[in-house]
């Protein structure tokens, strides 16, 4: 009985480990040593280091707070069921259950996956008062939060597609 349980735990650990590895290589993160969909501990990596690791367009958004043009990203119009991760570090950020059809041209969610999946910071750039949303693990810029979302939170997490990796549900069994 105990032996079966230990084997079960070992199997789960190995499966979870190889799944994280698969996601890393699927999304082109082979050269990113910080990428993990299971490790939620905070990481501090310099911009100089990120610049060596991240694709140019992701670096511009994640580390220099650039914004992708509306209606151009991969996920603004997607309603596939699954999970969204930070494209820089792999941190789990949103579930598709909290995604809603927004006309703004960026993927929009009414709540993060966990309360500390993301952090917030005042942003008074470009003559506007906004609240910036950052990855809770690596501080990557994700987008902004507004108060015009749907119930139950009435929040709109307005995210850049490029800052997100998407993994559809049941993709583990599909592999
Ligand atoms: Fe991150």
C-alpha cells in the first residue's frame, strides 16, 4: 500500500517534470533557465540577462513596457479552454474560464489564477493614470487593469498576447 503510494507520487513528479520540460521546448524556451510552470518562487533577473534570453519583441513588452498593437496578438480573439502562463518565466497567470470577449483588441480576463499570480504598480506614463499588471514571479510587464470588466469582479485585466503562453486543457493526454 505504502509502496504503491510512493510509486504514485514518484510517477506524478516525473510526469509533472517532463510536462514542464515539454512546455518549455514547445514554446521555444529551451535557452531560458528561468522558465518553469511549477516553480512559483520570486526570481530577480537583470534586464541585461533577459535581453540575452527573450525574443526581441517579447523583451520590448516584458521588460520595456511596450504595448502590442490591438487586434494583432495571438489570443485577443481566442476562446479555447486552457491556461495562460507568463511567456518570460512560465508562471501560471490566468485560466480561460476568466477570459471574456472584449472589443479592445487584447486578451482580457476578469481575475488572475491566484491572487499573487500578478502584482500591480501605478503607471502615470503617456499622460494617463493607469495600474500596470506585472508577473508575480519575474516582474514582466503584462498589461494594465481597468474597472470596466464583467462580474463577478468588474475588472478587466487587459494583457499583451505576446506576454502570454497558452496551453490548452487536456494537452497532456494529447501528447
Ligand atoms: Fe513571469
